[in-house]
């Protein structure tokens, strides 16, 4: 440093020596040397060459002598006449203006004000020699002016405060950071030669640093450590810095630097305390049943301080988990899988703790803690062994068959009660004490409550505890299709041509069962000699007559069987009407059929038929005439009733307040006279069909009920248990609602026939405006002796 200081002083004295002669000469009144750029080096006169360069002129900045003569130029054209000098360039007539000037007559170049090297360190000017008329006498000359530096600027740090960091226990000589300062003086002189130093240090917390912890390199400003620092004792150090120019002998300024001591993981975590006791409720997932504590000497909140906990022993079934609170670094123990008091009332866990970042430079023993978890007993809900309960049964299960049993249990060994909470079809019955489920009736796979052949019911089971906790499970019954329905044939009536113009009757078999208990069907004729049936495909067949048959109606029994196991069959009577047909296959009219019959009919037979019809017509007229005569005779005979004997008179008006003979009283009116003669079924005759017992023709059908529908099974015996009376009544009501053979029918009802008509006139005549004399009251005589007096009152004839 001493050498630099001496070198700087020497350069300063040398500069003064260069400037001093000119200044001294001016002070003594001596004229400075005149520059003749147009002269040759040997002193002879010659024209200046344009490539000659005038040596630079050096001017000291901040000069006190203003104006100051710098240099004088002269042209060799002075001998020929007057010469005018001009100066052009920055500092004269260009920015910055008015720094220099030239004497037009003498050629002296002067500075007009002090110069600042930090603003303008040099100037390049052009000097001109002109005639009075403005003609350029010589080529312009370039003049270089350099401003010499003075130490007039202090060095300054580039930042008001520098910040850096160093790891704790960093080895001595570790570079921390580099500070920087700037000086506006000429960097090529000693005025800008900077030197750095540390004036003061202060620790955080205060008074922890008893000796210098850092040093700084003078020339570069690099800060380095003297020795390792423990962050747990000193977290940061503040340094007061100084920078000086002139290699430390000149102007100075101060700055600050903060150095933070960064943490390393040199402390292992430890449990404090190392024994804990927590409580947890059974059958519950609980977050945060307790917290454990661990301490760490590293920087709080830093990554070296953060820890993680582990359950090393005591949890083979993974009932627990432990997480770290990022704020407090505590371990939070939780129950993630329900505990069971009956199987294990107490759990003892062993916990370990470690840092997330590995330890550096030391081997710290691992820390462990013991946690005892006490399980609190609670009344638990019953549990199903499986949910849903899956069973598969045939839909035609026998009522009373056990479907499933032993379906649930109670962890607390309490008594259970079972009930069916959802059974839309009421197909099931359950034992309330044992939970045994039985079939109440056969199932129907076509029920709207059966989806994809699965019927679902809900079973509720409750314990006998104080709070009566209950749970619900699902019973899924997979129904297996069985052969329950016999196949049926359509149509039950058809028409065939006696002359075999039609191929036969197309029969279609239907079955309410599903495959494989339905098609293919088998068609047979059990007893029909003149007919045959032939299968077309799995569901259709053709019924044909083998020989020509007479026109008429035939009941042909056809048996159809399905493919189920066991196989079911039904006999269907097909009402086939055989008639002669026209060319289009339609039945002809009756007379056309008679006369168009190929067998023909004799004229005598036709006369006999016509005679029979005429005889029947005469008998009908005779019956009407006899009835009219008898009524007329009764009118003439003073109102006598039909018959000769008075003993034949019967009182047919019943008094319901009298005790009659009951069902054995045969003197009352015969009710059969009120029935419609057209509805009376005749007794079987020799001409009846050998199959059905009815005459040939269409079979009589009931008009007051649906045809050929089976009745459901009614419950016949009341149950032994009085609590099931409701089920008994509901079963009977359901059977009556679904019975198509009892009223009300969804058809038009035809009641008993009450006769062909009444002899009594309309009662509306009682309110008519006509007189009584216009009425004929003879019919009252036919009503018996009690109405005879009434007839005499209205008809005194």
C-alpha cells in the first residue's frame, strides 16, 4: 500500500511539472511557445501536410485561472497579408458551447471557464486560417484537448446495505459475498484506486460475538469468514464498512452489510414427554384423539426443524395414523379404522420421530414414545353377516319353505328382533325372534317389482338395548323360472269350407311362461277321427278335416303341450263352423247352400219342411186366440180368475211380516216362471255332441262372468296365532280382488228374466188429464180377489 501511495504522489507531481512551466511563463509576462503546425521539423518553411497531427493539449480540471491561455497557432500566410483565425467544434459553437475561444488576430486559444473531467474528458476542435474576404487560406488543423483529472469525487457503495448469508459452522476462509463501490474520478489514476475495510461488527442477539467473525479483502471487497459460527447462538451479524480512494489515503465513505447465519440440520428431534394416554370410542373413525410433542434445536419453522412421526409397533391392523402439524410440529394421532371393544379394549403404540432432512455431521439416536389408547365401549348396532343377502329360489316355491336364516348378530350379544320393513308383494314372512325368512306364497316372476329376475326386500333388525339401535339389510331373491302355466290356443272359433277351398285353421299357441318352459309347442288330437293337426313351426299348427264333412258346427278338441319340465298341456275346444263357400272362400247364404249342395235335396223333402213351418205358424195363432178368448170370458163372468174352481185361487202377494214356511213352502209363486226362456239350458239329448254334452252348435257361454278364467286359492283355515289375523284377512281380500268369477264383473251384467211383459198399464196414467172413464180396469180382475173390489170401484159397469 505504501508503494501505491508513493506512485500516486509521483504522478501528481509529474502532472504539476507539465502544467507549471506554461503557468509560470505567463506569470512572468513571457509569451508561451507558438505552435507552427505548417513548419517542418528542421525549421525550413514548407506547406503543412494535411496528415500532420498536433500533439494533444492537456488542461487541468477545476482550474482557478480563467481565462487561461492554452496554445497559439499561426499561419505561414501572414507574410502575404492579413489572416483571420477561427475555431470550430464541441466547446466552441457546439454543445457544450462557450468553453473555448480563439483570438482572431493572434491565434491564441483560451479556456473561458473551469472544466469538469467527469462531464467532458476531451475535446476535438478545428482551427481555420481565413482571409479578410472569408477565403480559406490553409487546410483546417485538428486540435485535441484533454482534461486532466483531480481527486474531487468521493467513492460510494453501490447499495445502501448489502445482505448475504453463510451456513453455520462454515470453515474459515469461506467467501460470503462481495461489496462494491464506485468513484467518478479517472480510473487510470490513483484518484480512483479504492480500498475496503471493516470498521465495526454487531451480532444478533447482541453481545454474542466476542471477536471478529469476518474479514474483507481491501482491493476486491470480498467478505470471508474467520471461523465457524453456531446459528443457535448467533443468527446474524451486521458489519460497518469503509471505502477510500487514493489507495486508502484519499476520500472515504461508509456502508453496511448484514450477514445471516443459515441453519444446518445438526440437532435431532426428541419426544417430550415420552409417555401418553388417549381414549377412543369404538366403531367410529375419529380425527385427532390426541397430540404428542417433539422438540428440535434447529431453526423453528425451517426445513431442518420439521419432523415426521411413525407408528413402529402396536398397530398390525392399521387402525391408527399420525400426522404432523406444520405450525407446532406436534404429532396428531387419529383412528382411521373403527376399533372393537369386544375384541381389544386397549392398544399400546410405539411412536418414532425423525427429521425430514437428514442430519449433517452427527449421529443422533432416534427418539421413541409410548402411547396407550383406551377403547370406550358403546352399544353397537346389529350387523348382518352379509349385505345384501343373496338367495336363489324357484318362483313356484312351496309356501312355508325356509328361504334364509341366521342372517345377523349383535356385537354386544344383545337379544335381537327381526322384521320385514319392505316387501311390496307380501311374499315373505319372518320369525321376529330368530330372523328365519319363509315364503308366504308362491312368487311370480312377472311381477312389476321383479327387476331382471331379482326381487328385493328390506329386513330390519333391532337390538334390545336402551336406545334400540337398528340396522337394515337387503334381501335379494333371484327367482328361477318354473313351468307354471299351461299353453293356450288361439283362435277358439274358425270357419272352414266344406268343399276344401281353404287350407285349414291356423292355430297359435301362447304361454305365459318364459323360455325354456314355453315354445316349442306340441299339437295333438286326443279323440277326433275326422280331423288332423300338423305343426308348422314352434308356435303354430294347421287344423284340417281329413274327409268331407257335412255343413255344421264342430267342437274339435286339440291338445297343446309346452317344452317345460315338468311338461304342461291343455285341451282346447276349437269351434269349427263348416259351410259351403263361394269362389272367394266365403260362406254362402242358407238357401244358396241348400240349392247349391252337390248332394241336392228332393222336392218331397222340401214340401215336408214347408208343411212343418206352416203347422208351427198355425199353432202359434191358435195359442194367441185361445188366450184372448179366456181373457174375454173372465171379463164377462164378473171378474172370475182363470180356471173353473174357486179353490185354484192363490194369494201371490206376500206379507214379509208373517212367518212363512221358509224354503219348504211350496205354495208360493214358482220363480222359474220369471226366467228368460231363451237362457234355459236344455238337458243333454241323444243329438248332443259326444265331447261337450251340448247340442251341435256353439257352446253356451256365461254372460255374467268372464269366460274360462281360474279362481285363486282362498284361505280356508284361520291362523292359530291371533297376531296373523290381519294377514289372513288381507290374503282373503287379495284373493277376492283378483277372482274374475265373483262380482263386480268388468262386463255387462244380465239379470234374471222377469217375464215377457206385464198386463198392467203405465203408472203415468194416474197423473194424466184423461178421465177415469177412458180407462179399462178389467185387468185388475186377473190379479186376484183383493184387486177385484178395486176394479169395481173404478169400473162400476
